[in-house]
């Protein structure tokens, strides 16, 4: 059951840390060549060194169309093809609407929406040229299905990802490129860890209490793990998912309606 | 070493060749699970073509095929509309293989299609009893067993594309499948603390025996040739083909595996992009 992606090549944007790192590690363990496309080259290089021969780090700012095109062409140069494009790069911030600076709003749109659009475009152009299909997987979130106070910016971007993915699925089906997205609940990552203090501050609770309150919302009784997301991404990329496109796959421990 | 080694699965409505239940049972067996397949089963050799019900002989043949392929399966008669028979099927799994880890509530009825103005209570009840009451009994008795074992488990209910949109002329079927979604969400909430994941699969058209009948029925009802009907259907599907039983089996295998440890309460479309919500 391991090495299901033997010989395939995957690009994971934002692959150096958090969920992206989990996806990189899982796809690599499943036999794929992996490209860690990230702006954090210290973490990206450290990860590619740890993984060894079938992993490379490529500095990629997803807001930059040229950088994504270059990332894809370097990937093809290195590994011969691109089969799996995981547009994972994104970030979250705590910011009530009335306190959100327009520039902070625009920056989030730029990374979380434009970055995914540009990643889909660069990945699909290569896959169409190759003529053998492929899998594109985009990072959405439970926040894209249900509004969360103080995260209007983030929720807006993640809802956009769902609709972009659906539109892309229809557009790219004739090329046998499947486009899906994943919608986790709260996942234990460095980014969420940083956020907890702000959530606790807004609620007037301790960090531990804020953590517990979020855990209590989950029927499964625990926070999500990066491995939960990575396992589903690996499956969405494999041949078993050949008829799955335009879908949001949720891993949220039953936290509904996410 | 396979993904489901050591697991025991029960698949209802798995006694028809070409069916979703057969494909899921065979896939789980190939992945290492020991499988109890059930169907309503009529007497060996007796065909009930008019009612579209499989025979015991056909169900036994499917179990034999699994065993001949190196898997482990046994067949058991179960009418899912009868609570004691569903409880009996769970008991059969436990008696035969010692436990129950995976319950697939697949048995369904897709005939009796009539517009609402002409839909009789008898037909409404027949469809709801199999498709919704039967799933309720399956969820209830599988969960009871899994809770008693104390090691969690996985329950999969087979819903449909008809759980996500209406279809003219199929009110009872559509209502029953929407009901399965509500039942799935609620069961996921109730059994989360017991580490039992509950999800549903929503296929679009698959040309099973039932699917073939539906093509015949709906093309005739719409005054189309079956070819034109199928061409129009395929043109609505982004991936350009109808579903295969293997597509549904692959999703079931995923949901049962350790690749989906945090996926519960979901209703997953396997539809080539025809449904996206």
C-alpha cells in the first residue's frame, strides 16, 4: 500500500511548514518526487535535505506568476514531469473587520486566492502540455464553508478557493486533470499555535482554555493533525480517486456544518 | 500486508452481480478484510425478476468468488427492513469472524418511480423502509456492536446523487436518500465519542442492474432513445463518463482505511464532478 505515487512528481506550495510539510512528507513516503515550493528557504532546504534524493526545495512566492512558472519548469527539468500540484500556500490572521487595514486585506487575497489561481494556472499549463492528465489539489478550509467572527478575510479567501476549484474542475476535465480541495477544521500547526494567543485574548480566556474550547467543538474529541490532511491529499492524488473532481474533502472530526 | 488486514466488514445488499455492494465487498476483501455479505435473497434458483430481487444462489456465488480469489467471505440472508434480521446479520459477523469493524449500509431500492400525484403510500413506504429505515437499523446495530468492542469502527451509508438534488418522478427515492444524509450527520455526532466514523457515499449514475433499469425507465418516460438519454447524461458529467462500481468501491476503501482517520459526518460525491456540493 505504500509507494502508491512511485515515479510521480508533486509540487507542494507552502510545503516547508505546517500542513504543507505534512503533505510533502506523506507524498514522499508514498513514493513521489516532491518539490517544496516556499518562501521560507531555511525550512524548505532543511526538509529537502532530510528527505534525500527525491526532494528539492525551490524558492517560490505564490503571488508571483513568474516564480510559479519557473518553479514548474525547474520541476520538469529535475524530475521530467509534473503530475500533482498541491496549492497549499496560505496564511491566516486574527483581525476584526473594523480593525483590518485595507493593505492587510489585499495581502491575504493576494496569497490565499491569487496564489492558488496562479498555481492552478502554472500547473495546468504543464499538465495539458504533457497530455496525460494530473491532479490539482487546493487548500480551502472549514472557514470557507462557515463564517467565523474575526476571520472575514480568511473565510472569504477559502470560500473563493472552493468555487475556483469547482470551476476549474469543469474546465480541466477534458484534459483529465482533476481539481479538488481540502477543508480541514482546526489543525495543530505552528500557524494555529500563534493564533491561539490572539483568540484567547479576544475571549478573555487562557491559551489552554481557548485550545480546549476549540477541541470541545469537535465530536471526534481532538484537534486535527497535519497527517489527517496529508492522508486525504495523497488519496485524492492517486488512481483510486479517478472519478473524484470538483469536490471538497473535509477532515474535521465531524465538526459540522464544515 | 494490506490496508484492512484483521478487519471484519458487513456489506448489506451485496448479493447482485454488477452491483455496488458486490464491488465494495470484493474491494474490501482484496484489501484484507473478512467480509459478510448480505442480501434479501430468495430461494436458491428462484428468480424474482419482476421485483428485481437477487437470489440466494447469486449471493452465494459472490461469496464463492471472493473466497476463490483468496479473500474471506460468507453470505447471509438479511431483509434490512426487519430490525431483528439486521441485528442477526451483525451477530453473524461476530459469530463467524469474532468482531465487526466496518458496516456498509448499501441495500437500497431504486424502482417504484412515480410522480408525486400518482405515488401511492404502499410504494412510498416500500422505498423509505428499505432505503432509510434499513440504514437506520444498520447504523444502530453496527454501532451497538462497535461500542461494545470499544475500539471504534467505520460506518458507511450508501446515499446517492439524489441526496443532493431532486429528480422529477423519484420523490420517494430522493427523499429517502436525503434522509440518509441527515442520519449520517447525526450518527457522526452521536458516535464521535466512541471513535466510530460515519460517512455516506453519493454516487451519480452507475450502470448496475438497477442503473440499467433506471436508464430504460427514464429514457422511455422522457420519450428518448436510451442512447440519446445516455449521451445527454454523459454530457452533463465533467469527466465525460458515468460512474463505475470500482469508483464507489475505491471511495469505500479509502473511508475504511487509515487514510481517513479524521473524516466523519461527510457525504462524499463520487460523480465525475457532476455534483460538487
